[in-house]
C-alpha cells in the first residue's frame, strides 16, 4: 500500500491555520471534503488518506490538529482505529464523519466514549454543499482552535493512591448526594464507577457529562441498561429522590435547590467563564449549599478545568472529593486540576472510587 503523501509541502502553518487530515476510503468523498475545507480560510488539508493504517503512518511523521474520520472502512474501521489515532497524535482532535453517526445514536456515543471530540452524520453524495459545508468547517475550526490540553504530568509527580486507612474521610457521615463531573473519556469511566457502586448506596446521583443536547436522551437510556436506578435527563422542578440518576441536559447547568424539606432540580443557563455548557462548577456549588458535608464529588476524565471551582466550594462546606487517577483517564485535565489543587481526598480509578464509597455504609463504618 502506498504511503500517504502530504498535500501541502509548505513550512510551518500560521498560528491561525488548522491542519486537517481526512480519513475515508471513498476517493469521491475525500475529493468533495477537500474542496469544502480548502474554501474555508484558516483551514488547510495536510493529508487525505484512504485507510486507518495510512492515517497512523502519516501521524507518525507529521503533526495534525483535526482528524476527520470515517467509521466504515475496509481493514481497520474508524472505531477500532480511534484509540490508536489519539495515542499517535496526542494533541489532535477527532471528528467522526459517518453515515452511521446519526446525532444522538449509538455509534456516536461509542465514538465519544472512546475519545472522539465530536461526531457528524455524513450526508448523501448530493447533499455535501450548503448547510452541511458550513457546519463541517465550523466544527473543524472550533476543534482546531481549542488549546486546553493539560500539560503532561511526569510519572514521578503523579500522586500515588493513599491506602484507605490513611485517607482523611469521615465515613461516619452518610452520603446524601453524589455529584459526578466528566468530559472526554468520561462515558466509560462513569460506566466503570456505576458498575462497582454498592447497590446499598442509594443517594441520588447528579451527572454532568459534556455532550451536545441531542445525545442526552440516548445516553440516559444507555445508563439505564447498567443499573436498577431510575435514570432521567434533568428537568426543572423534578424532585431529587434516592435511587435516581439525574443527567444534566446539554443546554443548561444542572443544579439542586432546597424547597422546604424537599430537594428539587433547577436549570441554570448562565455563561460560565470556562465556556462549558453544561458545566460541573454550578452543580458542585449547589451541592455544597444544599448538602454540605453530606455531598460527595467524583471528578472523572475530561479536558480543561471544569469542576475544580465547585469542588473547592464543596470541600470548604465539608464535603468529600474524589478524582480519577491519571493512568485510567483519556485526558487527566479535570481530575488533574482537582488533584493538583489539593482538594481530593483520594485520586483513584473509577472502580476504586466506587468501592471507597462503600466505606460510608453504616455496616462498614469504622468503630
């Protein structure tokens, strides 16, 4: 198989130029996409290849900002290739462009779970122009100009999980609410956490996972297959009940408020400084106000620093904070920010965090 050759041989691109790689087995589709991308100022096709193997070969030699990746390809398909692409090109964002990626559908969720930054349904061959071209180039531009990659943490500086007996955790305090924050890599991390959570822990779970709004209903249904808890996308005025999981909608921050003795869901659409919507900071901030020392925060894999401000508020209110360990994260950004701020009671893998919460159960509290 011929080695892929760069389409552009000029020197280092300007700071505002986004280098784009196209990976699709269809020459016709690649030709159409090349024309669309080349017409947008600030975008540059650096490679256009027909297979995942060719993409990996190119990535071993040249930097790329955004990879536009098809799923259905002969040999290694896009889903199988995705983890290898992310490993080979540490700072590249991957946009899955496939006819299988109906917005909010299972293939899109699978791709996001494996670390893709975005997905877009591929139209029929006669529908690539107009609105699709605008959406595609805008998404590539947005992904290409994100630069919130966490600095690599040297192995010697990564915090080692402390033995359970040494953790400063008040296990005599019942858990009243578990608030989970997650972004890139958070879908499999939350599944791992949930699978290992003792069913006797019935405190309500609030989940802020960075996903577009169209994905939330499907994601809620996916979570429901993993648990006996009732799972729903949060709506204004819902009563927060034990044994339930409330998922933040994609267009609002999930917060909890006190209404007499009841706890209810509220939705907040303020623009946050971190640019996230939904954002974990308002959620954790509200848990600090309503539950105080009965609140537990779990900050899972994700890019950026969303959650660290709210987690600090919850810690100050007496709550307990857990952060995912770097070795199990797709990106150790959000949990890394919490760990480096010194507010995490422990930095553990998701299954270990879940097992740690079992120590809060009455029959397992320290005497």
